[in-house]
C-alpha cells in the first residue's frame, strides 16, 4: 500500500487526527479517515497482486478481535506473526489509538471498535478491488482467493456454500485454493469447481488410487506484460484437522518436492514471476520459502495472521492477509529481464463505515441472504461482556460454548476446538442466530458425551499442543489450543510432546485430575464418523435462550510457562 516511510507517516497522522482510546466519536473518526486514504499506494512496476483469504463466509462487515496470545517457538519465537498488542505496535511502528492499531491488535479493543466500527463486508472489498483494477488496468491485476471462503456462516451452511460462490463470482477471482471447502464433501466440491469459472488450484491433492493430481496445480496469466505462474497449495493436513471420511479418496500433505517441480516447470514454460497461492499457514510458508527455490511471492492463509507489509525471506516475499474480510492484501511487482527487481506491499484495512459499498455486490448479498434474513436476525440473548474467539488458549465465545455443553450434556469437563474463525460481539450486543452460527457453522456439529481417563485427557491436550507448538512448522496444523471447560492446567509450549501439559485440576473441587479415573467429557467437532449427539448450534441456542443474558468471567485457568 505505502512505502515503509509513507506507512509510518500515515499511522502517525491518523493517530494525531483521531485521538487515543476512542476519544472521538465514530462520526469524527470517520471524517478523518477516507476511502482515498485507504487506497493511496506507492505503485511499483506493472504487476499488482491482490490477496483475499479466510473470509469464512462473512458477507457483511464484522467485528473481529485480534489475538491476545500468538506464541511462536523455535526459530519463530518473537517475530511476526507471533507478536501481539504493544509488541506488535512497536515492531511495526504503529501508534496506539490509530486506525491501524485497531485493525491489527486487541489493544483498547472495545473503545476502538466503538470508534471505528466494523471491518470487512464483501461489498466493500468489491469497491476496493474495482478501484485498484480501474487504476492499474484489468490486464495488470491478479485477484487471488486464498481459501476458507465457502464455510462459516448460517447461510453458507444452509446453501452448501452456494451463497459465497455466487457472490465471489462477481469479484472475478483469477484463482483460489481450499481447506474448509473440502468439508462439504468430494461430490459437492467437484460440483462447485466444475461451475466456478476460474481455477481451483491444489498442487498437493492427489487421488489415493492412482496417485494423480485431483485439481489443476498451476495457472498461467499474461499480466502487466509478463508471464505469471500461480501455483496452488491446499491446507496440507485437511484429512487430519477435518474428517477424512468426507474426502476418503484424496490425499494431501505439504509435498515441497512437488512444489519445486511445479516451480521449475513454470520457469521452463517462460514464467517471469512465480506466485504460490497457499493455505499452508504462516510458519509453514516461512520454512517453505527456505527449502523451495524460485518462488517470488507466497500469499499465505489458514492461520489468520495479518502483517501490515510483506516480509522477505531470501528472494521470496511472504504476505498474510488476515481473515474474515478485514483486509485486502496488495503486492506490486516490478519485473525486468525476466526477474522481480522491486516491489511494494501492504494490507488495506477494510473499514466498512469509510468505504462505499459496491452496489452490484450489495444487491447480490441481499439476494442470497433474503430467504434467511429473518432467522439470521432472530435474537436469542444478550452478552454483558466481550465475546471473541481468537487467542492461543482461550476466548470468551468458546468459554461460553464449554459452559453450555457441560450444562446441556451433564458433563464434568468440556472440549471446544481451537478454530480461528468466528466473529466478535461487543458488550451489550444482542446475540442472534447469525452470531451463533458464525461460531459453529459446520457439517460435523454433533456434541458427544463420552468418558475419558485422566491419562487420555492429558494425551489429547499434549497432541493438540504439539500441533500448535512443534518447533518444526511442517508438523504444525495451524489452529489454536483446544479450549477446555471445568478444568485448569499449565502449558509449557517450548517443551517436547508429553512434557508440555501439567497441573491438571478440576476447577469445581481444586482436586488434581487422576490418571486412572474416568471423567464425563462433552465436546464437538469430532473428526470421527458416526458421532452421536445434538448439533452444537441447536444445543447452544437452547442454552443461550434459557440464560438470556450471558456473562463470561475472566478465564485464568490456563497458565503458560516459559514464554516471554
């Protein structure tokens, strides 16, 4: 978006103009920040890449609180994206109280949210994309969708993703990749891909019978007078993080050797620029940039990380464009003599109250939501405090879900998966069906009730913890830690598997969880086939409706050991 100097100047100017900690009214703040401000950019060369990822079926503007914990381990400790709050602001030179501070951190979140309003909205994104295409010329712009697009809302669940497919067609992406898309099942994915109108790329998805690629792996474009190759990479651990039985005939994996072969083939075919459109996650792609040669740009998704500008690893630029439609990533490239010689990059925060909605997209959103609008807006309760999901160890939405499933399923303990998708509600907000499904919309929602021994509970926590904190990012799956209800524990992320989890105790009694004793545990989103139990969204609707006003106390039950 800006050069680094311009970026820092803009952050400082908007801070001075808008004040600190929401001291201005929303109207005053909006008067200081304009759509033209957001679109200002120090353009480079003739190629513009636009990146949009992990929208999770959010058609309308949202609140989405950034994480309060995002720990990195090994070589990735203390560097982007593993910086939050004041450390993030200091590292990127962003002033506290500025629009960028609100867009990127949880600092003063409620006050800032009330000042600057929601972000995202596909109609606002459409406005930005059309403006940049008009400025640069259609033939100079590639708009790339990083996946996790079709899943995550009431309407996407009810339409099997068709609401998102229909709206995204108006944005005219040049290619996309996938992850949660696969939870609609093989047949539905194939049905949509056949009618998509643009490539669904996945270099790492192979047929299990013949070991042949299931989807296209590379798409070529003449952009800005140069040949550009876009290689797609689906989430490599899809059959582990999500149910394998939904996609039994496809295998995944990182497959760096396959990526390298496709990069080499693209270069041999005359590509001056090679882009990896990836759903690997930030740390996986940081490592991938060091083991695969010849990638100019990696546009990464999956871990929902947002950095204000691309980072450079060797000769590869890496940009992560956040989630839930909050940002539009932009990378401009200058190419001479068949290689990238200069660039500029940034994220454009999609301040929904500042950006004019695109009329065509707004009308389409209204159309696809119309059959469901009354149900989506049905109020089932109210929250007295902030409800959010993101953070490595807990969020108040999942604390609420754990409370609900323990009570509704008469369980001693509860597990809620560490999904990074799910929007935020401010204190005093109504809770609607839309809000509930933004946390729970999925095709395997059954809430189980089982018995686990203390040993099994520790093994589960250790396994999930290793997926998050393995020092080799190629063994990370990209979510947050499973949330727990009814118990406390300590976690040492830097330790090895089997040694991270300790001091497990029952909150109600303060007694240690015994290795050999069985405990009644309720949870949801099991990847096993044939799980029995009520759907989590039905169960939680009953719970919230009965309690009417939701008050989630501060959760200090997880103690993190050995991290700065």
